[in-house]
C-alpha cells in the first residue's frame, strides 16, 4: 500500500475499493464483519473521522468507502487511514499497512 490516494478538498468521491488479503495473499472472508477506516493527518494521533466501509464481495475480501459529508472540507496535505475489521464474534483485526492520502485544494 505504498501508493498515495490523491484527493481534492471538500470532495466526497471517488469510492475507494479495498481488497483485504492475509499475509499469503488469500482474501479475508469479511462476511458479517464491520469495517471502518480511521482517518487522521499523517503522523498525528488524533482521529479526524471514523469512516464506515461497505462490503461488496465478502468471500473475496472486497469492501469500499468514500468520504461522507464534509470529511475533507478545509483539509490539505498528507493523511493516513487505518483499516479495522470487527468480526461477528467480536474479534478485531487491524490491517498493518496504512492507507496514504494526499489532499490538494480545489481550483474553482
């Protein structure tokens, strides 16, 4: 997950599609799980937003999210997201690699 996802301040799209894989590159079954992305400024500790993910293909480990409401309003610079999976039985799994985002201002 080394690539940065490039965004524009105040937008709430595109939808970011994620395929969750185990260390052997096998999809994680997310049937019935709850998945969130904790969004913060790069290197900071304060969570700016907790973004829910929507499951698209549970057996394939595919989910997606976008930036609801004014999540990106007035934001510029580098940000990161941590993905957390909560399974139906209450077990939690945090994806080790962080999502990386770059947010620029709108031109118009």
